[in-house]
C-alpha cells in the first residue's frame, strides 16, 4: 500500500480545540419545584381556667363570757330580752310617787317646825317618809329584777296612808283646810294604786322571775 508502514484507515484527525459544550449534562432535567410549606391550623383552643368559688365561710369565733367582775347580761324572757312596759311603768311611777312623798314630808316638817303643826301634819310627815323610802327602794329593786314585792307593798301602804290622812283630816280640820286636804288625797290616791296594779301584772312578775332564775335566785 504505497509503501506506508502503518495502516491509517481508522484515523479521524486531531481532536477539536473549541470550547466544551454548555448544555446540561445528559439525563438531568431542571430541579423539582417546591410548593408552599404545608399549612398549620390554629393552635388548639384552651377554655377559661376552672372557676374557684369563694373560700369557705368561717363562723364567728366562740363567744366568751364577760370579763371577771363585770355584771352578767340580763337573761331573756318569753316576750323578748327587754324590760316589759308594765315593769317600766311601775318603776317610773314608783320613783315619781317616792319623790312626791318626800316633798310632802318635807313640807309637813316645815309646818311642824314653824307652828307646832297638828295631827295631820305629823301624820303626813311620818307617812311621807315611810312611803318615799319604800317606793324608791321598791322601784330600784324592780329595775334590777330583784323583785316586785317591795314596790307592791309600799304602794299599798302609801294608798292606805292617804286614806288615813283623809279620815284624820276630816275629823280635825274644817273649812278650806279640810277641802284642801281632801283634794290632795283625791289627786294623790290614784298614783299608788296604779303602781300596785302594774307591779302585780303577770308580765312584770314573769320578767322578774326570769331574772332571778338567771342569777341563782338572788333577791
């Protein structure tokens, strides 16, 4: 073959010297697209915290009696803790009648000292002192729930003494003096009668008895 030492039938010439191809490598498409991230729903709802009622109530602290040396409270009675009106009326009238008797006895004493007086003046003085003492003492005892007997007896004694004064004055006095004494007796006599009635009413006696039972029968 023309005397060539090599067989050049497979030679394709020198390699290309231009820039390498810029297309994508074979077998690789565009990168996959990414969608939006998966949605998240709202966080689970939480209801309001459990309600708490008010703290348990505590009753008042245990009561203690009054300090030593102080008077005990008056015990209630079936009609309430207060003093009934009958007892109040009897005590008030007792104080009024006692004060009036003291004034009468003082006036009688002044008459005796001035001109010697008579039987009526002496009687008014003595009965006035006794009535004033008994009525005031009885009213004090009734207010203190220590009994109504003293006031009741003093009221009866005052009424009886007025009747005695009227009888004695009617037999020893004349004219205007007798009329004045009789008028005095008629005006003063209803007061001790009312005191005796109110002091002996059932409500008054029950109220006094309730106070005496709470004090251990103090009289």
